[in-house]
C-alpha cells in the first residue's frame, strides 16, 4: 500500500509539473506575442497623415500603407549562378524572394529549371514612396534552401501611377550584393551588367580556367562571356490606396537606412587577438563613464536645445547668440550671463535629467523609459531597448528591423505605451532576442553604478526581493538594486604559457596604456560632471557668481564709456577699396548669422514641419519624374521569351 501510495504521489507530482510547465510556456508565448502584435499595429493613414509632417520618422513606422505595387513574377531565362568554385552553374529549383526595404514581402514556390515559370501574382503595400524593391532569385538547395543566383533592385518612387508595365529585368550575379541598395541601384542605372566588364570576376575566371585544364570543359565556352545571372519577366502596376493628397503627404517620408553588405574584395583575417580581463574592464569603464556618460549627456544637452524641446531655453540661447553675432561688443555681456543661467538650470535635478538623459544613458527603470519616450525618437528608443536586452537581460538582439519596429511602437505623443516591467517581460520572450534572463547568476561579472562612478564587481547572490549582493575587487561587499547593476564583458582566462613572450609583453603594454588613459580622462571628466551637476556646490556657486559679475561689469563699462549705441558713426572719405572690403565682410558676417540660425532651428519641431512641407513640394512638383522604366537600362519591354 505504501508503495502504491508513493507511486500515485509521484505520478500526481509529475502531472502537476507538466501542467505548470504548460502554463509557463503559454505565458511566455503570450508575452512574446505582445511585442510582435504591438510592432504590427498601424494607424490609419488618412486620419493621421499630418504625422508625416510633424514626425516623419515615426510616421514611416506606424502609419498604414498608402500605395500598392501589384507585381506578377512570370518566368526567367538564361539563369546561371556564380559558385564558390569560380564557375557558373545552372540552378536546379529556383524561386524568387521579393523584399521591401530589405524586409521580406513574399516569395514564390521553387520550380524545375526545365520550366522556369512561376506565374506568381502578389502585392506589396507601403507608405514610403521612395522604397526600394529587391527581387532575389535563389536556388532551393537541399541543405541551405537559399543558394544565391541573382538579384535586381529598383525604386518604386520612379514608377508611374496606374500604368501596367511588363518586361524583362536583368538579374545581377549574386556576389554583387554588396554595400547598400542605393549604391547598387545607382551602379545598375549607369549600365547593364552584360554591357560592362567585371575585372575581378575575369581574373577569378582566368585562375579557374588554368586549374580546370585536367577536368572536363563544362560550359567552358560560356564562362568568360556570362556577365549576368539571366533575366526575369515581371508585370507591375503601381496604385494608390487613397487619394492623391495622401500620397502627397507620404512624399515627406524617407525609407529606413538600407542594410549594408560586405564587399566582395573584403578580407576577413583569421584568428582573434587574445585579451585579458583587466583590458576588457578598462574598456568597459571608459565606455560607461566617458562615451555613455559624459559624451552622451553633452550630446543630449545640445539636442535638447537644438530640437527646441523647451521653447524658453532654446529661444534664450538663440537670442543671445544672434545678438552676439549682430553686435560683437555685446559678446562679453551675453555669453557669461547665458552660461551662468544654463548652469543654474542644470542645478535642478529634474531639469538636468530631462535635458541630459537619452537612449544611451537613461537609467534602466520606469523613470528612464519616460525620459526616453519624451524625445519622441525611434532611434533613441531603439538604443534604450538594446541596452535593456544587452545589459539588464544579458541577451542579444538578432533582428535590427524588429528592434526598430518595436521601438517605434513603444511611445506615443512623448509618453511610453507600456510599463518598464511589462516591456522587460516582452523582451525576454521576444523572438528577435536571444539568451535573455532577468537575473544574474552567482559569479557573473558586473559593473555597479555608484553616486559618482562605476565599479567592477562579481555577483554573490540574488536576494528574493530582487536586490543583488556583489563583491568588489578590494573585497568589500554591498547590496545594490537590480537597476544599478549591469553585466560586463567576461573574457576567457588564457594561461600565460599559451602566449608567446612577445605577445604577452605587448598585451601588458596595452593594458598599462589603457590604465593610464583611463586615469587621465576619468578624473577631469568626473570633476566637470560634479561641477555641472552641483555636487560641488561651493565651486559651482563661485563660478556662476563670477560669470554674472563679469557680464554686469562689461555691460556697465559699455554703457558708461560709449553712452549711445557703439559702432553707429562711420568715418568719412571711404575709398572704393574700403567699400568693397566692407561689403565682403558684411556678406561673410550675415552668412555666418544665417548658418548659425539654421543650425539652431534645424532640429526644432516647427522647422522640421517646414522642411517636410518643402520636401513634399520638391518631390511632388519639381523632382518627381516617374518615367520608369524608360531610364532603366536593365529593363527590356516585351513578353517574348
């Protein structure tokens, strides 16, 4: 009876464990699908088309399509693939993939080489009218399923509206898939591949021909003459999904940066130089305190002013600079006063964090998420999400496109759409992140954020409350909040006997130089940060008071000596040369003023709307030729095979 009872108890525990595992898997699936669903949500274009002018980067990711390309992949002819053996081979089961701005739109089914007819009809919807379409012909290999054959690219913004086009597109050999889509497209617009000479390929063919003298002459006569991967017949028609007003607004949108492929001539060196843990720690501390700390804060502060996030601060800075340019004698009156006012503003903690926190240095907390969302910038939010994945969750981002799409949907109107904890749960279960975990294992290498700097440490344990117990290099231990702890680079500990003496001495020299550089840079950077953030209040107060006294003294001097406005009386009897020189100086002076004003207002939200409106006018009326495929040398009209 005891054995039977024990057996039943064990069976019940196993069933319960299975149920709990199933519940956990379901929960992770739901959380993982949360971000994917959030990234696919799109707002109606017609109802939100003014977003194209107010925030074009956000509109390109979040608005629904306003145009559709109806495309039919018909057949192909003369397909050949350039192999790694530096020879040409015919594909066995080719198929076509169609990409929109490097994102897969659809693909056909593989067909036998004897037929080469896909007859596949599909549509590609998009909101950015200058998007790039890429057709890739691949061979359905038994192992990889995607042996490259050829590709061709074109810009949909050059196609005429509601006009059916049919013809043959030249396929470029797949190894020409290098650099960005814009570079490849411009090169193909210059000339067809079958009318140009590829010296690199010809040299490889000559080498292959000399090595094939003992083998059968497989397509020997065609090797030197084949310059492209064949041709594919397509039918295309570009249509609007709304009115012409919608597509006019869409003219303000630009496609995302295209993916950059490696060059054919690029050489990757074998092997890696071994590193020591101290070397990695020095690099990590320099990056966190100099690049992610001081430099990122300075860039965010300048961006805060240039983007006019606070009209009062930006207007004060602009007025001071403009007056200094117009009346140079007022420079020593306005500039010290401006610096003193800015230092006083930075003394308020909330204002300082609002002006200096961004995606690169905001704390990985709910407060940091709110600061990042206030920038209303997809790249800024993407940097913040990457830091969460790599530092807090100790994982990696495997898909940059999904990261940008998720970042674009994490905020709206300057506020986050999800909480920080919910966002972390979604990132852990997301399909485009790997090796994510929301805790630190004992023994993990971390850096701990203190009041003034970062310190390297090792994790001892995780408390049930979520705090982390760490041990520093000097042996002291401390309990820190999880948000203050960040993973650091952990390098393999190579035995010294494995390294040659020359390499060991070089590594020691590099480590010594890095330590000296860190000590040389970190001290002034930390001191300057303490002064600006009012952590040395006596020094900061003295600095502000000195600047105000200097400004007041200079103003009193000008008012007392000149009485009236200086520089109004000019000398008489000016000769012709002096007149010419004066006009040259005025032109240079006003040009500098115009450039300075343009720099000040270029990133502001209201000037961004002006730039988008001008872009719409230029693209709609001046630069929109839409005469493709007349200027496409890689296109041949007709249906005959």
